[in-house]
C-alpha cells in the first residue's frame, strides 16, 4: 500500500481516501461492473494493519478494537467510566469542601457562615449574634451536598448565621466504611452502630449541631432527609429550634377521629355486665358459662403470646436472610444496572421542566459514582433501611408525629412526580400547628428549581414561627 497526497492505493485498483480529517472512505471495483462500492469507517481504526481489500470486497480485521470500545461503553454507568474510579473521595472535592471524622467515617460537608461576610457583620447586631440559630441541611436519597449549593448562601444570609450541609454515608463524597462501627454513647459506653443506618445519620446530625457551637439548630430535610430531621428531633427535641420538610418522603397517616364511643361503650358494657351478674348470681348455667368464657380467653391469650414469639423469631430469620441477599454480588449488580438505566432519568423526572436540567446538574449528581465502593455502599444503605431493628422498640412514626412541639414548615411542589403533593398536605394535618406551602410549577426539588420562591417561603415561616419568641428567633434578613 502506497500513499499519494492523502490517498492510499491498495491492490486490485482499490483506493482509501481521507476526507474531513475524521472518516476514511474505501472504494473498489464492483464485481458486476465498473461502478465502485464505497464503505466508510472511523479514522481511528489503523488501516495498515486492520483493513485488507481483495477483489470484490473489503474485510476489516479490527474487531478487537471495536470490541474494546463496546466493552468500555458497558463499563460506563450513568456516563461515568467505572475503570477510572478514585480511592479517596477527597480528590473529587470542591474548593469549599470540608471533611471531618465522626465515628471512623470521614464526612464531607460544606459550611456557609454569613457572619464572616463583611456586609453581614455590619448589619447584624451583637445582641442578635448571641441568640442566632444555625441551620443544617439534610439531602434526600441519591443526592448530596450538591443539591443544596444554590440555597446555602441565601439561607445563611436570611438567618444571619451558619448553614451546614453534609453527605450522609453511602452518598456524596463521604467515605465508604464497614457496615458496623462502635460509636460512643452519651454515658461513655460504646455500642455497634451501622454507619448506613438511620440511627447513625441522626447521631451525625446532632454532632454537627455541636460542631457549629449552636445551642439549637433549624433542621431542613429534603425527601428521605426529612425522616432524618424528624428522628433527630425525637432524639433530642431540646436541640431543634424548628423543622423544615421539603417534599418529605414520610408516609403520612390518614387522620381519623378518635373513637371516644369505645370508652363509653365499655362503660355501658361494664354496667350491663354488673346488672346481668346481679340478676344471674343464682343461675348455675350462667356461672358455668362465665367460667368457660374466662378459660377460653386465657387459652387464646396464651396462644397469641406463642404466635407472637414465633412471629418475632420468623421476622428475625427473615431479616437475616434478606440482609444476606441484599449484600450478595447479585444485589450489587442489580444496583449498578438500576443506576445506569434510571439514574439520570430520575434526576430529570424530579424537575417540573426537565429541559432545565443542565450538564452541570447531571455531573453534580453523578460525581459520587466516580468513587470506589459506591455500589456496595448503596447496597449497605438499602440493607440497613430494610432490616432496621432499632426502630422496633419505638412507637410507629405515624403515631409520634402529633408529639412534635417545635415549629414545622412543609414545602412541596404542585407537580412532584416522586412524592405527590397530596402526601405533604396529609402530613401537615398529622403534625399539629404545622405550615404548608405549595410552590406552583415545581417538581420534587423546590430548593433547586425555585430558589427564590423557596427562600422567600422559608423567610416567611421563620418570621411567623419565632415572632413570639424573641429570645430564640434567628435574625431574618428581608
């Protein structure tokens, strides 16, 4: 094969001509006449070793290179090459990123301090600084600190204090660790705590309140982060000044009127029973029937206790089996497949107008997929969520919601496709005295899609909630 001014002449009067610097055109005589047959291949394939022409056709022998390209595409998950993962998440950090260790886990977080800004220092009085309240932002499933980037500064300026957002384990750039760690409790004892569990996220939230040197903090939870905010309140209600739930992924109970008639009915039954007993004291058949009835109740209660014990045992065995399945190689493969197929689509679906989802947004959400162990961490998180035993000793959350005493704001988008707005409306009825704000033409991410409206809603809520408590209220800058 010889070269001539950008054209390679091959045997059997065939030619390979280069055009536009990108493609290569093969042409050679047809077996049926003088017309030529033309084929175009990528210029990146080496012609000298990969292409051969013989008489009536061309055969490309570079299948290995093509197979390598296909294999590399298969190794990309949500557009991220899984052969180029980093061991240390800190290598992917932003200039304003911070890391701190909590119970053996390096937690990635960001802090915006309004008081450090010159213009804020001039506008906030010294008296206000002493009673100012900080704010902690808790992201949802599959999100990270990135989700709060647009509102951290305006929220900090609104309260005139510090706003902190951190990545919960399994998400963002927080380190991936073993499933069980020993965490020191308040009384000096240590107990095993799964870093991927809800309990760990609650303890980490309370840790960051101390980290900010704040007496109390306003907790802002988005989607699944709302559950962390609520459970943090129940863990230490004296440390929480207010709760803001954004598109809360908390299943709201159906509020029903308390049945008062049951007590009255019981009273009437008791009276009737007394009357019947007085009338039938001398009837041996009635007395014998009552004895049999009491004996039957005793036997049924004993059977129910046995069944309950068997249920607990079977539940424990089921959870062990489920935990083993969730931590299997098959589960990891399933997680990778789901993230690859639905990850980016879920981000777009979370917005009211998916056309506003830019490449920067996609890159922000997929950055954690560039760290080693992200898939195993998601599996561990799922296993911890489905096999959580710590919550079994507590009453159901639906029954505890009415016990929340601090100010609560619930924000939802009217076109939320992930957590419908009707759930937020029902949740507002389950939490006494809570405020509900519905943002129009907004999806699952009000703090990303409608920044100005979201911040305005938060300001209005804080002014109302703390208007009667000047000693605790934050300085809301309008």
